[in-house]
C-alpha cells in the first residue's frame, strides 16, 4: 500500500470531521473508506458499553447485526482485540470462534475458515470500541501492513470523537430548547389570572399563597376541568422557586413504557429508538417544580420508583447505573379518589401519603356561584379578539342559563361552550355585526337540574312520603342520591359535596340502602 493511496482514502474523512453529518451517515462513510483502503468482505464499528459491544455501523454484514449485543466475555476474539493497544490479525486456522460466523451478507453457509483482523479505538486514552474486518479468503489480509490499519484507526477515533462532541452539543441545544419552551409556557400560564370572587374561590387563593411559600409536596384534587394545572402554576409562582422552571407531565398521556423515560431520562441504547442520552423531567426541573398531572394513572411499578426519588432526591436514567442528584418540589394532581384507590389495592399507601403532604381541593364550578359569569367574560373577550369583533356579550337569558346549568365539565366545559357558541352565532349572521350577543338558544345548554327541580309538581314530593314512614324515607333517599349521582356521572365525592355529606358517610348510607 502506497502513502498516496492511504492519503487518498483518508482525506475525505478528514474533510468530514468539520461537517455536521447524521451519526449513521458519518459512520457509514468511515466503513466505506476503510473497505476502499483495506479490501474486505465485511466491516463493523462497535462501541464498548460496559461488558457489551454494541454495533453502531456495519458494511457487508446482515442488517440484524445492528440489533445484536455482544458480551465481550463470551467472544474470545473481541477480548483479544480489546486487550491489545494496536491492531491484531488472527491466524486463518485460529480455533477461536468468530462472532460474525453466519452473519456475512449474502452468504447462507456457516463460515469456518476466513481472515479476521481488528483494532481497538481509544478516546482520551480510554478504550471506546473496535473496528473489525472480515474476509472470506483466508489469505486476504496477508499483504496488508498493520500500520495502515493503525493509522486508519487513529482517524476513526477522531471521527468518533467529533461525532460524540457534535452529539453532546446537539443534546445541549435540545435541552436549552426544552427549557426555553418551558419558560415560554410558564410565562403564558402566569399571565392567566385566577378569576373569581366567590367564597370558595377566595379560600382556594388563600391556600395557594399559604402553601406556595413552603416546599411541601402538594396534591391538587378536584373534578375534571376545574383548572388544576392553573392552580399548580399559581403555587409555583408564589414559591421561592418562581425564577426556576416548572416542568409538567401528563401521566395519562403516555404508556407505562415511556413514563419512566420521560420522568428519569435514558441513556443511548436503553431501548429501541433511544439513539441519544436524554434528560428526564426531574433533571429538567432541577431547582424548580415538577407538576405531575393525572398522577392517579401511574402504575404501581412507577409509583415505587418515584417514591425512591422523592425520598432520596437521587435517580438513575434508564439503562444506566449512574446516580443523579436532583432538588425538585413536586406538585401532583388527580381527579381520582386516591384514598379509595389505596383501599382497593390499586395505589401504594406510602406513595399516596408522600404525595398528599398538603392536599388542596379545587372547587367545582357549580360551587362557585356567579363566578361562572366572570369566567364567561374572560372567555368572551378572548373570542372577541380572536374573531375580530367589536363586542361579544351575553344576553340576559344566556346569563340565566349559565347560572342554572350544573357544569359537569367545569371551567373547561365553559371555555369550550363560549368558543363554540360564538363561532356558531357568527356563522348565522348574514352580515358581520359590530356587536354579537349570545342568547340562551346560542348556548344550547341541556336542561339543568335546577330547571328540572323547579318544574316538579309539589304533589310528587308529597307522594313520596305516603304509607310507611321509614320505607318512604328510604325510597326518597335512594331517589335523591341516585339523581345526584347521575348529575355527577357517578362521582361519589362530588355527589357527597352537593348533598352536604362526608364521602365515607354517603358510602355507608348507600350501602345501607342497597345501592352499593
């Protein structure tokens, strides 16, 4: 091999060092150049990961080779290559089994005799991995000088080093983008005022300010759509961590297989598709707040791992044994009755108690009286601006309808209703109006429980208490509880609040009445 041919093969790789290429393409070019310089039937680049060798790129080997993980202690040739500081060529009649036997592309027969050589790669004087070459001809590598492979291995190490540096920079950029997005979302949320004047709302705001100044873990409970995430944002804004990020994760939006990765992060190769190291939500929230929405959906396995992190402040990324220390204030939210979940064995008692250091109940919209009109005003103004109207308002009958409705979907339902009704009302106008009024007909609300009760004849109520007093009383209780449960979509906690009963007392009463 001449110096000119060596230079011709290496120059494109030197040029590639300064280019930003996808990792797979960079390694493909590396093996392509090596095969041009050192003719062979198969070549591979493998990264050392603990006691395993992980193929990053192959040329001439079957595609499934990339999915294999070679345990070094089970492959004597790999052990020999890693124990050397330079290139090694194995004798053609070596009795060491070859890891690639049967894997050469386009060859179905088992390989028993062929040429094999390789060289370890070092980065920062530490072993990083291997370059390997295989040939079907037993004498293929005899004329090759090992110095040529060593020279190529040095450039290969530089290529790998450049690729990893670029990857680390890209990861850093990705992290910064994530943080910037978090700050942007947090800024948008903090500008959203918690609107309301009812006693229930004022009590909630007082509690937010009280617990916000502490570092206690908060469990926010309440029906779907009451604004639990907005409450979490307000707690964070009232805390000493307000200048740090609040990171959110909806636990119900991800399958169990991804929740752990999202929470704790992962290292490259931890699972299929994990091409890079990635920080989890805990590390991104370090110094700030982590908000876990729908925490009632977490599996028992994830609960156990979360409990460990909350107790010790230490976590391990998936696929790694390295410990990472984090300082995170946790806020969780759920619309489930977690105490009942614990009693039924679907939730860990120790994790529940760790979450509910400070329980905070967000009142349902039906319990906030005329706050529904204040919130309507907020959403009306949003839609007025979005639609380019001079004015968007409610007629008097629309206000009555809003106050009479039961709001099973709470504030979220109100927000969607206003947006939908405004769009439909505008669509029904022949000309674009300066002032658009929404009527009760535009809102198209179903008859609420208030209207149903008002229309009931008084005789019907009297009829309930005829005959045996105890039996009539129990029948009345069954009807009252049943109707309340229907209105609340069989949410026992919400029904108990409307009936003015403790949740446990309502359960015992329903059991006595044969309703459970």
